[in-house]
C-alpha cells in the first residue's frame, strides 16, 4: 500500500473530525446566544475553509511526492 494513499486517508479523517467539531461548537454557541448567529456563522466558514485548505494541500502533496 502506498504511503500517499494512507496519508490522504488520514488527512480526510482529520478534516472530517475537525469540521464536525467546529459545527458542533457553533451549534452549541448559537443555542446559548442566538443573537450572535451571523457572526458565528462567518467564523465557522473561515474555520472550515482553513481545514479544507489543509486537506487540499495534503492531497496535492500526495500527487507531488508519488
């Protein structure tokens, strides 16, 4: 088995867990303070974008290092 495929699987797993934790935390925060929903939603999208960016960098590196 190629190490690149294993690294890509681990990166996808990490991205999925990270996004799940962010969304869970945002839902808890909005349930406590609904008036901050718009601000928290924009911060959530920024966090998810950084996580997805890290995943796509890992994806690119698996093809580069093959």
